[in-house]
């Protein structure tokens, strides 16, 4: 199976043609002001869009934002994204008030060569995420009617069997965009024969969310460093008191089995920052990981753990990181994530940041993005790829 890419489409000529681009513009918005707080995903699609506009295509971009319930919801409108996309492109982006209705059709019809339109949130339509193939297919028909070719540049959505990701490419000539191609190439390095030592850093809140990727990676990695909320279930599996920390009781036995099978590959925190409450101003101090007070909860890994994790990363040649080490959004509990991230940048390694909260942390903590080998735009998609799953959006691009 092969996947055609954007260069193949450009070689055929796109001047004057309507090209649909599925982008992942699911950016975080400030709950009070509605302002975009991180435009990383918008920037990520720019190389594909500028290549198409430069070649004279009429570019029709569509995306989802948030989790609306299949009907219009103003808080999830892509209108602010259209404004920011226009600023980054240095050209007006026409905005359609709907996805496949009259506004979309008239907006697309009005496009001149080299212009860009953005359609309203795909998830305002039930057909986008429907499990019913006929309903999803009917929506895909309407989307496909707006274009003459299809480019998937939404890596963050390729693990979803949604109309815009899975069904539209079956109806049009289809290729992978610059971003999707790069993501697949990078992750293929991690699943093939990565240069060793190969060290994986996993954080985030739940073991259950990462269990499949831990199972898949454990035989392949040299070291697996575990922080974030998920570490407390592992600490409980070692028989330690975890206080009121995040705990998945039903996963304790699973973690115990993983630790037994790991043969020392899994490194857990030796100290944590424990607080009285989940609040930015909560009283807190550093305690041993096996001595968390019963009334306190761990919100970050401690400095000794950061040093130990840094030592484990120092000689790595390949690194994959997914999930923060603590509640990095609160300054008092950001040191663990900051310290581990800095250790990753110092290693003479090919490093991949696995999207989601990890990518957000890189930007929020002011780290130099160029000091990482690759920052993925798709947390869930990158994990499922590493698990060895078939990603519907990638399968739909194969010929």
C-alpha cells in the first residue's frame, strides 16, 4: 500500500481547482474571552496551505473544534480561528457560517484562485461523527461536492472514523498533506528500529489511557519513565500510601503485573510534591514517594525524581514523551514537567513530543520548540500508532 502526498497532487496541477483540506484546528480557547490560547495547530497546517495557494488552488479548509453535540453551538465556532489563520497567511480567509449549507456553497463559489475559505465546525453536523454509515456517508457526499480533490493534514484526527477523515477521501482523489506525511515518517522511526538507548517518558492522569501503549512499548524500550497522575496507581501497586492522589484502584493489579514483567525497565518517582488541595495556592512540600501523607495529594514529581529521570535520559539516542509530569498549568507544580522537558532537549537524541498536553506544556513553559526533534499535533493518534493500531484516516489515504 502506498500513500500519495501533496507533491503528487501539485505535480498534476491544482490551479483553479477546488481542493478540500481537512485540518486539525481544534485549538484551546480562553473560557472567558474566547481568545485562542495556543495557535500551534493552526501554524502546523500552514506549509500545506501555502503550497496550495501558491499553486493557484481554491482552498477549502474544514475542521472540528471541541465536542459540540451535532448542532450549532456558538462557543465552538471556528470564526476566531478563521481570523487567526488569515493573520498567519497574510491574506483574508473567507468564513462560511455553515459546513455544507447555502453559506458554504456560496463562500466556496466566490473563491478566486489562490484564496482560502474556512467552513464552520464539522461537528455542528451529526453526520460527521455518526456511527451510522449511511448518515455519515450522506454528510461525506455533501462535503465532497464542494471540492475536486482532498488533502488530509489533520493528523490529530486520523484515529477517528469520521466523515471528513474516513469517508470523504473515498469520494475524491486524495493525498496526505505535509503535516500528516511528516507525522507518519517520524512515528515509523519509533516503531521500526529506533537508535538505542530508546527511552519513553509517559505522564498524564490515567494508567487506563496509556495501558495499551505501555503494553506495546515495554518490549521495545530500554527505559520507561512514569510521572504525572498515573504514577500513583503504580506507587500503590508497590504497596505505598498515596493519600488523596489520583488513583485508579481497578488498575492496581495490572500495574503490579507490569512492574513484575518490566524487569527494572520502569522508573517511578522517588519523591513528589504533595499539596493540601488541587489549587494553585495550596500549601505543599516535597515528600518521599513512599511517605505521602494520607490527607495530601501528589501534584508533581519532586526534584530528586527530576534528577533521576534526567540521568536516565542523558545517554538516550531516541526519546518519546507523552504526558506532563504534574499539573504544569499551576506554577507551583510545573517544575517536574519543565525539568524533564529540559533534560530531553539536552540529550543527544532524536526526540518526539507526543502531542496533546505535552505539546501544550512545551509552549506554555516557554521551551524552544526547535530543540525537540518533532512535536506531534496528535496525542491520541500518535499513541494509537505506537500501539500498532490501524488509523482510519491513514488507511483511507492508501491506494
